[in-house]
C-alpha cells in the first residue's frame, strides 16, 4: 500500500493493520523465546528472521505516520495499553515522540509482562515523596510496618524509571533504597522484624525480597524460601538482589544492609 492508501483508511482499519503487523513482527515474543532457550527450556534455538519482518515494520511505520498526522491520541493510547506485549512494545517505539511518558511505561511493561497502566502507576508512586512528619522514629509500630511496605513498593517503581535519560532517577532509587534500610533498622531496634512475615507472600517481588532479607534472622526457613522464589521467578534487578542476599546469608552468615 502507498502512503495515500493508508491515509484513506478509517482509524479502526489503521489500528487493525498496526496490531496485525506488530504481532507478526513479534519483538517481545522473540525475546521471551530466546530467554527460554538460554534457560534450556527449548530443544532448538528460536530463529528470528529480521529480513522477513521488514514489510511489517514498514507497515507499522506508515500507519503510525498517519495516526500521528491525524493527532489520533485515543488510538495511540489504545495501542500503548494493548493486552498484547508485542503490540505495546512496537507502539512504545512508534509513538515515543507524541506520548513519551506513556510510551516508556508501555515499553517497560511489555518486557516485564505487566499492564501499561500498572507500570505507569508504579512510576508515579516512585516519584511521590513520603511525608516528612512524622519521622520514622515518631511513627507508631503499626505505622512503621506500613511505611516499610510503602517504601518497598516505591523502590519497586524505581525499576521502571529512565536512568539513562534522567540521572536524577538513579539518585531517587538510591534514596528510596536508603529509606528501606533505615526502616529495617528501626524495626530491628523495636523488635518488630517478625511483623514483616506476611509480606513474604507479597505479589510485589521487591516487597517480598526486602521483607525476606529483613526476616532472615527471625524466620530463616520462610525468608530463604521467599528469596528463592524471587531469584527463580523474578526479573532483574530483584532476581539478582535475591541471589545476592541468599549468598551473603548462607556463605557468610551476613544480611545485606548490615542487619
């Protein structure tokens, strides 16, 4: 099809063409298959025929150009929020210029196996500063436990920030990690670390990892099991940090963060 042919299509038709081409291109699917092969879960290495994907890439480009020219932001947001990770990933690259924040969230979400709006909420939460008062020392016991979970969730959100384009995001992550450690120390001083045990089953892998690390001295079997689950099923950096925590504990009897 020529550029004028695409321009004559309805928005619905353009969306259908974009989705079909993105699925045929299979950026995320190929990535996932490659990882499975590296883990020994496939007998043969998946072959990605990039040359065969050129027509689909060109179709995506031309459709995106028409949607951009029409300022069809509702359609763009629909693609960025697609349930299909291949569509989300392609849309993230195609519309980064017109919807940078949402596109970045969509790209991160596609490879993490999460919904775009969920990742966008994690990013927003990471940048939301905690209240200055009361201070950690002034918080009641139940408030301190809740503050631990909140800080760990904000740390989880920092995994989806853009460190390359905005170095301040790395500073933010370091600050939140420092906050998590300080809360751990406060909980230890008050004898409250066992109160974190319900978080060992948290769906948020960062919360589970941080709680398990904090609980190694007070509930070792359960904490080790939680860390093993993150190391096995989690994505970077949680999987790496879980393995590091287990190694420090088992090899040196030490807990990361000096607890």
